[in-house]
């Protein structure tokens, strides 16, 4: 088997190679680390100064961003889009 044939076989996905394992690794490892970093940053920025209102404003933005990430990862965005479209089309 030549090198080019091996690359063509891998590119065609005949051996089950895909992005599923990368996606799973990102969801299992990177997302919790990012959430931990955001939580520590919020505590460090607002907690030391007593700026609780500022922390809550930032936290609202983080919650909205997490909701968007959750919709994108779970695939539920299609259902939400259909529901919103149903509000206007009946």
C-alpha cells in the first residue's frame, strides 16, 4: 500500500476515523477547565474589591454564553429555532 493510498483511505473515513473522539475530549476536559478559570477570575476580580454588582453583571454574561454553548453542543438549537419560528408562523 502506497502512502497516497493510505491517506486516501484515512480521508475517506473507512476505518472509522472522525472528529467524535476530539469532540468528546474537548467536552470532558477543556470545558470544565474553562469554567473553573472563569469562576476563579470572577472571584478574583470582584471578590477582593467588594464589587458584588460587577461580579453579577459579568456572571450574567457567562451564564448566557454557557447557555449558547450548551445549545450548540447538545444539538437542541434546532428545536429552539423551530419553536421560535412557530411563534411567528402559527
